[in-house]
C-alpha cells in the first residue's frame, strides 16, 4: 500500500500547525517523521487518522484521493495508530480492548469472547508477544500495554501503521524490542510512519527521514547523517547537543534522605526505603522510567506527599513533616514536572506567577497590601534576564509557550536564597533552545554551591547533566552510578536488574 | 499492600450494638409464618425461642468478626464478601427477633411487600447504571421517576389503559433524561448541578399541573386503572418464593426482565462494551470509530425510559392516583443502591431490595407495635448507603469518565 499526503494544511485559529506538508509512506519501509515538540507531527498524524479535518491538501491511498470523516473510516481504509497516550481502557481485558470498535458477535449482538481471545492469541504468537487475552490492561506493565495497542492496530488488518512517540514511556530495553517489532512489521510489508524527536532511534531504524519544523517540511535526511546534522535541521540552527559544564566543586553533603518510604492513597508502596546524600555543588540525577516513584520522591521533599516515613534533612534540619510553606522557606526551590498544573496558575499574569510563593512578605507585600510597583519592577527585570518572550509582564501564563512558561517557573524559584534545588523533568516538552537555557540555569545553580536534585526520564539528559546518577525502579533506588556508565548498564538498572 | 482496617472495625462496632439488643429481647418466642393459602403443601408456623435464636445469631456474628480481624491483622488478606453477608444476616435476624418477639412475623408478606417497594428503586438504579456507565452522572433519577408517575397517571386515566400509561411514562422519563443529556453532553454543564435542577424543575412542574389540572378533574385525569395481580401458575405455589416472586403485578415482572436485560446488554453485548468504553475513556472509543455522543444520548435516554416505567409504579401500582412529590426521594435511594451495588445492575437490584426491605419493615412494625420508632427504621437505607460509600464493602470505584464531558479536540 502506498499512502501519500499532499500539501496538508491544518490551522487552529490563526495558528498554522501544518503548512503544506507532503509525505509518502510505502509498504516495507519505515518512514521517520522527525521534529521537535510542537512542530506539528502529532497534528499531521491526527489529520491522517481522521481525528482532525485538514483545511487544505489531500490524502491519497494507492492513487485514490480519500477523505476520512473519523478514525473509524481511517481504520477501515487500513490505517492503524499506536498512540502516544495509549487508547486503552484500563478496566477492560486485553481481548475487550483489542476488539473494541469491530467486535466479533454472535446472534443479537452478543459478544463472541472466544473469537476475541483467539484473535489476540493469533497476533500475539505471530510476534512472540506472549499476552494473556484475559489479563486486565490496567494491571499490565507499560511496555506490554503498548503491545496491546499494537495488536489493536493490527487486528483491523492495518497496512499503514503510525507510531506516535512510542518510546516516551519505555525503558531502553523495551525500546530496542519495539524497534525489533517495527522491523518485523516492515518485513511483513507494512508501511510504517514513526514519529519521534529522538535522534538515536531515528538513526537506528529509519529508511527515510522527513524533518518538520514549525509545521513545515524542512527537508529529507538520511539515517547516515550525523546527529548534529539532524538536530540542526530539526531546530533550524547549529546546536550543541552536549551540556556545557565544568567539573563539580564538591562541598559537604548538606542534603540527606534516609529510609524514605511512602504509600499511595490506595495503600501500595510508592517509595521503598530510599536513601541518598547530595553534596553542595553537585547535580544528583534520579533516572528511571516514569512512574517508578520519582514524582512521589520529589513531592515528599516538598511536603505534599502523604503517608511518608523516614527522614529528609537539609543542612541538618528535618524537612519531613513540615508544611510546604515551611519547606520552601527553608530554602528549597522546586520545579514541578507539570508546569501548567503545578508550577503556574495559568490564568494569572507573569508578574503574579513570579511572586506566588512570596505574596505574603516584603518586598511584594506590606501588611495586607500588595506592593504592585515593586512586583512590576521585579517582573520586568526577570523578563529581561531570563529572556522570557511575552508581550508584557501582564501576559497570562497560559499564553506562553512551554519554554517560556518554564523560564517563569525557574525565574521564580531561583530568585530566592536557595539551599537546595529540586527539579522534576525540567525540560519535558521543551524545544532544543529552551532545553539549553534550562540546563545552563541548572548548572549555574549547582556552581553557586547548592545541592541540586534533578529527576530525568531521558537517559541522555540524565548522563549529560548529572554528576552522579541514581536509578529508581518500583520505588527503590537500584543503583547510584557515575554518568559515564555505559547505556546498556543504565538500561538494565532502569528495568530493575541491579548490577 | 496493607489491607484496609475498615471492615473489621465496622464489624466490631456493629457487634457491640447488636449485643446491646440481647438483654432487651422481650417475650419468649418468635413465631414465623411461612405459609400462604396458595402453597402446594401446607407448612406449619415455625416457632423459635427468642433468646436462644438471638444467641445463635450472636455467635455467628462473633465468628465472622473474629475471622475478619484474623484475616486483616494477621494474614493481611481481604475479608471475603460472604463473611460480611453472613454477618449482615445475623444482624438482621437479631434485630427482627427483637422487634417481632412475642408476635407473629409473616415472612412472605414481609418479603413480598419489600419486593414491591423495591420496584421503583430498582428501575431507578437501572437508569443510573445505564447513564453512569456511559459517563453521565445521573442525579435526575428522582425527576425521571416523578415524571413517569405523573404521566402514567394522567395518560392511563384518560385512555383507561395501563399499558398505554406505562408507555407514556417511559416517554416522559426519557424526555427528562434527554434534558440531562443535552445539557451535559452538548452544553457541558456540570452534571450534578443539571441533575439537581432537573429534579427541582420536575417537582415544580408536576405539582403545578397537579393543582391546576388534575385536582379539578380527578375523575377524568387522576383515576387511573391499577396493575392487576398476575399469579404465574405452579411457580406461584412454591412456598415462600412463589407468593413473593410470582404473585405480583405486571410491573414487577417487567422489572425482572429489565434487570436481566440491562445486565446482559451491559456486559455481554457489543452495545454494552462500547457503552462502557465511552464511560471509561471516551477518547479511546472515539479513536476506534465509536460515536461517543450518540452512545451517550442513547444510553441516558434508555435509562430515563426505564426510570419513567419505574415511576408508574407509584401511581398505577401503589397509590392509584398521582400526588404531589409522591416519589419522596426514591430517586436518591436508587442512586445510593447503584453505588452500593457498584454500578452493576444485579448488585444494585439486590441493594434496592435491601432498601425496600427496610422501608417495608416500618409498615410491618407499625402493625405489631414495636419498641422502635418507625422513623428510626426509615433511616436505615441512608445509614446503609453511608456505610457502603465509606468503602465497607470493598473499594467503590465508578466509571472513570463519569461526570466529565467529552470535548473533541
């Protein structure tokens, strides 16, 4: 099957997410769509999958122009999609999830569950997946859930398979396995469109590469091109992929976490006897696949995690059991992983967001009265020094791009007298330019002589930024290693295999 | 993972309450009448020594509590549902013995009455199940019941036909559901607020029409024919079960069908699978080509039709005429039954039966003259609901997308 996108244009209001995009996917070929977050990759695929309607251009399948009114029609035409956020229903079984939308039935619309199981087993065996059709999806590990998602796409006999950022949630091992599955699918004659921003994966698996930037195709590339070449195409300028930092000037271990154990609201253990120390002037990275207790660890430090026991000491002072305000006043800077939910009040202005944590004290408040003039001066200064691109300090936080939102958060957190900086996935979803800036700020914080704790899910970021790397798995720290540790070993740790 | 300690603690508390009852059991014996005139063979009344029977029940409760404590604190395991049910049985028997000791307890009439009272609750909870399983929180069950009650009285009076009456009730119920659906699906209004507003609207509307229309023309507009009792040959002659289950009115038989039908439809058919997927994760349903909006409208309106049917019980089954606000909160109890029954039609129906039993008990007690004020028993369904929602019967988790409008991006 040959799928052609011709001049696809998609607008959201004034914003053009896709501008005259051309793309060809042919059977027996893996076509990578490379681009930064927000470049318009997912929009394009949602147009292709019938979730969005294009404002211009056409989709041509085997020479015939086609219009998909919805995902159902795209599926019927042989297009399958493995979504970035799995489209699986956690409380349903594998079989139920797989057949949803095209259920085998007996008389009167009764489900043919045996046939559903059979279908799952058949595909599962063909790819060596070993999946129990009666397992409840919510109980399965993320990697297995993704396989269910793949089976779901294959069951309707898809000829074109779209993988939307499929490796975001996988361990390095699972990623390798996924690459293997993609090759196998290719050998079966499927056309594969692989959307990603990870250069390593592109170079490993792609037959063709199309790079898009700001909604436009900027060109084709070859898998043999260097990472720097691909990155500069993606970003539109020369980029330096390494983090620029001097050797750490280590001081005393002023931040100590001991025997930290925490339970979720449902009663399961989310932190299991976590202990580590961070020295002044050191970046301590906590790596691991998302959802292995990192969020809970960060929230425990800040004091918003319930049911925690153990000890968290900053310069000899116990933080555990204190209120969030008290923790912040002790000199903890916190950059949350979800900046729009936890880091900012989206409908507040930049200026208001910059004083969220200090709205009750000088210089921003005098008694019960806010000192707006002082605040505005402060905000103007930060706008300049952090290069926050906004119309004014009165722009609402929600109007900013992700990178600029993160700059507001950093400006606020770093403008206090810090004794510790905790940043959870500080570069998640940012463009390469903003990532460079955020990394610089973090290194600068380290060099000012405070301990820094970074939670990273991208292995490259962990090893480039960190002076030491701890790997978390199922709430435990399974190893604390040097950033020079080979990737394979880190990958093993991330899968819970301790050295 | 640690087990929740709620169950053993609750059992211990209830046991303490039950043991307070023992010294208060008056009278020597409890006479239980099982037989009715239509039984295949006669059964003598069962006579139980009150004190002894209560003692046996107390031992049963004690054993179940001990088991729960042992499992939770020593073995770190869950208390099985059957133990909780056995405890509940013991508790109910203890209370019944206390209340009826020295008098005769007609068990068949008590149960048959309970079943009848549970009918609107069951239909209401089915409406709730169909609505919430598809992701729309249904506080408007009360309004649906009331609209059904009013419409069936009016239409059945005018046409002199019970069947046309219940048909009209179904239409009225689904129209009320349609208001809920439009506001929550199309206009994205908060579903709980919409539901409450609809209830107020329907109460006002029916009361207004009642005073301006029905009250002046009672003989034409508010004197509907009533459901006839239909006894099913042979089945109705089985002792206890026969008169309770198979000597009932049309609407009760319809209720059996509805419970089984909704259960099968929800869990065994393609339609139900899609419906539940929409209630859990509508975006996932959308990406496999399921029309989320149509599924929601359909399910909510079918639910409304069932609740409307249930509403006709009040007028055509029970009272024989419409009265202001005659549903009297049944919709909310149905909602409680739904949660108690964990959004499963069969469990919800059982919960509704329990509530029906509690409602009927107070009528029975007024006749025997019991030591307990009847208002106290009226509290029972609500107490049970609080207990249920607090998680005594395991983790209560509704459909994930309930209450959240789906917006296509």
